[in-house]
């Protein structure tokens, strides 16, 4: 398999707008992402986090930067576009990485209430993990 830049997406919801709740959510999302994908941190190109406008207690990237091997990764936070009726307390992640894995083999975690954003991904992951 040829090495290519791949995109890994994921999302999770925080329980509330506190540093602790956001830290817990970001940690769970990145733990899941790392556990199911072959990630060498030296191969990460960049990571963009988005957060809904109701999350402003801490930057998700600040939490990621404290993780082992993440201090040299290019990280960016942006506010998710607000759409009336959309999911609250939501953190999304888009990771670009050089890897030999095919797009079909990449695990994209959608956790907690964020499972509703991509039910197709949630079902595919249940099948894959069985």
C-alpha cells in the first residue's frame, strides 16, 4: 500500500461547558482515535478541532497538546458554524496524517450523542468491532 495523506474524523459531546467536562470528552475522543488507528505522531500533518458555540471553557487543542507525543503536532481550534437545532456541546476533530492504510480501513469515532451525526459510521464500527 502506498503512503498517502489521509483524513480521520471524529466527534463527541461534552456533558457541560466546564474545563473538566471538555477535557474528559477530548481525552475520550483521542484515546478512541489512537486505539483503533495506527497513528505515528511524527506522521500527523495537522489536527483541527471545532467546538459548538456553547463550549468556551477551554480550547480542545490545549488539552490535546498535553498528551504524550502531541506537543509538536500542529493543532488548531475553530468554532463550529451554528445551525439552529444542531447538536449542543459538540467537539469535532479532523486529523490529517500520512499513512499506508486505505481510507476504508480508517476508524472514525463518533461518540456519545455525536453518534447521531453519522449513524452510518456508528453502525459500520459496531460491525467492524464484532
